[in-house]
């Protein structure tokens, strides 16, 4: 079959149904919420991820002989490294010190969304390989000259890759000789270690933990549930404008407290609540009838993704309640297998989440930087492996038979 590669400066140039079909095929038949056409389109249409904000869409599409979409990839031309969660600021500084330019660079990722998701979407293995090879060709040409994209790029980065993507992007298939990089996130699995089955309820989850961790979580939940506190779970299609605006107030406040500005605007959240509300959950806490905190989640039938949180009143342990305990409870009720708690945060281990290694692929065009960066990545991985071993020693779950309930 002859393949035709298209570079799309908007996800809108690709048919929604065809894109989402590829997402399902590469995600075990499940429509990944953050990879949906509607999600990526809302990022662009709201002005959150555009060339003006440093996220120039350059999505790749592979078409067959009759024009059908056979493979696709979310791809961006980045003019900075914000919103990625795999940090390469030191690499950029090294380039600048040498008198070279690090930006722009190519990035295969979901903007502002560090979740595990397929990136090389394809209908057949052959189309997937063709897309990987097309990405390599694009990267090489854009690194050598400015004719293709109008700018010369320094590097390519593909983040939070599935095992299937790793086989495509970290093998010889791309001809880029990519290097791998690893980071740690914290995920919760809906599986009782004693039975191998999903938890029946939150109490069953607590019973699987060590006595100390179980006692601490119960104490935190009691502290969070002060007199007059009410917690409500609201699904996307039922979220009112007032509830959404309050969430956005909380979300913005969290960024302000960290002396930063929010990446996403209110219009983005409005759009996804309208177009994909069945995969959105807001958990709102009210005190004596007045909202005080809110958390935001995406979910599918197999995974729950904790994304954002904020509060307008500092109440004890409410963050843990709205971001972790309510999420775990919801996952158990819905039979969801995994809860991804987001980037960073060793405190999540004490609350039943365990470390998981996320893998990314990186191509550095300049040979003068490629070897030093590869050496850095080897040292970083050795440190990360030791870190992961240490983290696993502090799991909240009790050893089998070590405690009597």
C-alpha cells in the first residue's frame, strides 16, 4: 500500500470519528479521554495550546490509497518547555551557553496532561511503522534545514509512552537512535493483594493496608469531614456554569499560590464538558451550603485520571479527601482498574498509590550534545532505579499474613 503523510496545523483537519477510532484501536478498545479529538480540539479552539502559547500544532496523519486515515500522532512545535512534566530546562541552558538555540523543538505529547496514553495511533502495525518512519524523516529534515517547517529544530521528544509506542519509537524503526528517559509517577491499582480481585468497597481497600496507614487514613477522613461539610460528585454533562466557574476559581488559585499562571482557560473546560462530559468528573466540597473546594478528573471504564484541584478555604486534610480518597472510592464503585494520581508527590504512597515508571523517547540532533545527554540519562536512570526501590519499601499495603485484622 502507498502511504501519504500529512502535516496538520490543527486537529480539526483530521476527521473526529477517524481519529477517535484509532485511539480506541491502540488503547485496548477504550476511548482515552485526554487523547480524544474533542479534547485536543478544545485545547486549540480555546487558545490554550496554539502557536501563540508556544504549542504550535503539527499533528501527523498517514492516509492510505483511498484517503482513509491509517495512522496519526499528536505533535507540536514547542518554543518553551512549560506544561510537559518531563523537564529538559538544563538541556536548553546547555545549548544556550554553547551559543546554540534549543527552541523550537518537536514534541509528541498531550499538552499539560502527563498521563499514559498511546501516541503512535495506527490501524495496522504496518501503518504504525510508516508513521514512526515519517516522524523520523520529518525530524531529520527539520533539524537539517528550515524549508519544511519554516524553522530549524534541535530535538524531538515523545512523552509518557505505552509499551507499544516504546517498541516503535525506541527501536531502529525510526532510524533516529532515540534515547529513553524515565520518570516516576504514583498510581493506584484496584486489586486486593490478598485475593487478586478488585476491592468490594473502600473499607476493603483500607483492610489491605498496614495498620498504621489504615489508622492514618481514617483519621484524615475524620478531620476532613468537619461539621457542615458536604461532598458532591458531579458528572460533566450535569455540571452547571456556576459549579464550573467555581472549579476554575479553585484551579486558578492553586497556580497563584505557586506564583504561576494557569495553562488552561475557562473556555477549554466549558468545551470539554459539552463535548465529552461523559468522561469528566468534578468533586465539589461545600461547607454550610457554600462551595469551598473542587477537584477535576477525567476517566474511562479502565482508568481514572486526577488532574486539578483547588480550594478557597484552608480546611484540614480536604486535599487528601477530594484528590485521593474520593477518587479511590469512585474507582471502586465504577470498577475502574487504575487511578493515575498525577505527577510527583511521595505523600501519595501513604495513601495507597505506588510508584510507576513512565518512559519517554528523545532524539538530539547535534552530535556534540547527544553523547553528554545520553551519559546524563544513564546516570539519571540509575538514580531513579534506586529511588524506586526505596519507594517500594514504604508501600502502604501490609505484607500477606503479617497482621491480623
